[in-house]
């Protein structure tokens, strides 16, 4: 049984064949990944198994199943925003290894070398 991987592309997938190395190289190039020959072989097998699993999922009848966007019924699991006092400047700087004039001192980020 052949299926389209993507409606925009005329690429067919045969679930009885595994992806070849050229197909893996193409996917890697699209993802901007540099793969070693060992990784190409490994991912050929793994991607083929993923496509086989997708094929199994495609066989499930979902015509009467309502789409689900959230699998739990809770809308917001965060706590209430409660106003509290924060740290004082002295408390915030207490463990700073280097401080100056009430501020943290750190190495510069934009330095020319």
C-alpha cells in the first residue's frame, strides 16, 4: 500500500521498504544536519520504523472521533498571582562574588579581542 508523505510532494512511501541512504541524506540536508555514514544508516532504520508506526496510526478509524486539543480538562493549573515582598538589594547581593555600588559585577559580554 502506497501513501503520500506530504500532499505537496509526489513522494510515495511503501511500508514494506525502508528509507534508503539518499532519502536520509535529503532529510538531513533539509534539517541542516551533518550526518556521519554510521548515523545515516542508523537514521535510515529509525525513520523507517517511525513511518511504519505512522502507517499503523493511519489505519485507525477516526471518522467519529472528536478532535482533542487538550487531553486534560483543567484550563489553568498555575497558582493564583499573590503579591509578596521581594528581596531587598542587600539580600539579593548577599552571595554575589563581586559587587560594586549595589550591582552585580560580571565579565563583559561584548569585548573586542
